[in-house]
């Protein structure tokens, strides 16, 4: 109740152009307007969620793509240069199924596979068997057990440390494991909520601003609408930067760290979605910095001289925020988060400089 009273008091203070005969709003009138604002926000979010729910399979595939690319890259690093990771994946799948497939059906299927996949599928069981031996005896045993035509390739795969664990028939990583009857449906709802929140975020911000600042002047309203449009574009830019620039880097860090600890990377889809969507949302919010600072510059609350002399403090604040918000503790990830924040602050300083050079005018 105390915080509500403080918000309503600030709202009255920000009422720039009240009429002389207009009475101050009571607490209940403020509360009623807050209720209408919350209803509008919930309706906006519900519409965005409904749209994203129907697009959930496409959104799911979009979010899975960085994880699959990380897996393929790390899989390819353990293969000789002339072997494609997709062929290696297909060969492992066929090696796992071959023993249970009738001979005639197996021969028919191999006629439709590439010769490299068939060759690799014959080597994989030997490589797996060699792992049962001590390290010093594996190469000798492989040379003796592998046919002469495949011996060089088998030794190359053994020396490169190719990943030999089985894969499912559909996925490169266990990102689709549902362990409860309704888990897939609940994941779709969860994904729809996060995606709807990202899509409707600029509109939600606009509704909040309309409630907090109800009596703006005409030129201030135009500035507010411009900020909302730019805010949406910057929010999408932040999400895109996180998706293509940061998320693969963070996933790669966790993948390598788990392997170094001897832990297999069988990531559950629920945890992965929580992690990836929150990362995208955080970067989207970070890119909103100009939307907060530019109106303060336009209304001359922030001025060029003050911003110019606080560069050092801003740089420290950016790295402190990155230290708190970065999902991975490695320095590279924190730098990827801190540098865009500081670059946006420098753009705001340039904007403040341009405003400082303009002649002062009294706007009514």
C-alpha cells in the first residue's frame, strides 16, 4: 500500500498540464486507473501468447538451432578434416540400427546411403570395441581387426578422438526429453509466455508510461511514441545480437566445461528453454538503454557536460551489470555483454552533444 501511494503521488507530480478546475484524483481513482492499465497489459500479453502458441513448433526449432550448431561444431572438431559431421552422425545412427535390421533390408537401405556413411558405419563398432582395451593396446588391436581398405581411416578416427556415443534417431542432442505426460504441452505454454513477453514488451512499456505520465505535452507525446518505436527496434536488435553472437558462445562454454568434468551434455529442453529465452530477454532489455536516456536528454534532465564527465563511471557500471547478468562466468561472455552497453552509452553522449549544439527554445 505504501508503494502504491508513492507511485500515485509521483504520477500527480508528473501531470504537466492540469486544468485549473480539475480536482486532484483520489486514491481510489488512481487505483481504478491502475486496474484498467493492468487489464490492458494482460490482454496484450494474452494476445501475443496466443499468437506464439500457434507458432510454438517454429519457435522451438529456432531456439534449438544454436544448441545443435554447438554440438555439430564440437563433433566436427574431433573428426578428420575430410569427414562431414552430418555424415558421421548418420553413420552412428546406422551402426546402432544395423545389427537389428534383417540382412536383406539392410542391404536395400545401404544402397540409398552414401558410400562414406556405409564405410563409417562399419568402422564405428570396431572403434567402440577398442575403447574396452587399455589405451596403449587400442591402436595395435585396431590395425589387426580392421580390414586393410578401412585401416587408415579407422586409425585417423581413433587418433582424432571421434565421439562414439549413440545418438537418437531424430536429434543430435537430447533436447526433446519429456518425462511427464503433460510436459510437452506445458513447455509449449511456457515458450509461448516467454515469446509473447518478448513480442509485446514495447507495448507493455508504452502502457506503463501512459499510466505513470498521464499529462504530457504534445511534443512530449510525439517523443514518447518515437521512443516506443525505436525501443521495439532496439529490443529486437538486442535479442538478435544475443541469438547469433552470445548464445552460441555461452552454450559452447558450458558444453566444453561439462566435457572437461566428464559429464555428458544431455540437456533437458525445459531447462534449455528457460536459459536461452531469459538470455535473449536480458539482452533485449540492455539494448533499451537509449530509450531511457534520450528522453532525459530531450527534456534536458541529462546534459552533455554531465554525461561526458561520467564516462568512466558508466564503463564501470556496464561491467558491473555484466558481472551480475552474464549467464556464464567467463570473461569473454561478460565482455560481450558489457561492450554493447557502453557503446550505446557513447551513442547517447553523441546525441546529447547534438542536442547541446542546438539553439535553446522554449517549447510550450
